[in-house]
C-alpha cells in the first residue's frame, strides 16, 4: 500500500489542492488501484510558496499545477499497460 498525502493547508488549497485530491481519487478508481493507493490530506507541510505540495510515501513532491501533479501521479503510480 502506498500512501499519497496531499497538503490541504491554505496556500496549497488556493493553488488547487482540492482538485488534486479529486483527480487522484478518480485516477485511483479508474485504474483499479484502490487496494494499492491510499489518499490522505494533511495540514500545511511547511513548504508553502513552492507550489502544490504532496507526498508519495515519505517522498516530498512539489507540482507547479494540478495537471503537473496528475502527470506525476500517473507516471509514478499507475503501472504501464
Ligand atoms: S499550505 Fe501546503 S505546504 Fe503550506
């Protein structure tokens, strides 16, 4: 099980954290990853200003936009067909 944690602090919220969670949730369902990926929200990760902050496991990730976060999610977590 991989835990994906998305910062929902105010700075990341303004940049689209809610859409990031919605898209990650849709992708998790669409690709049948429900038993492999767990989505969580987190308070401020203290990296505000850098972009949208989230983590795959313990690895910190910063994305410049919702689309960029989706691309990273697909590349890292969705097995190639
Ligand atoms: S609000 Fe996301 S890092 Fe601070």
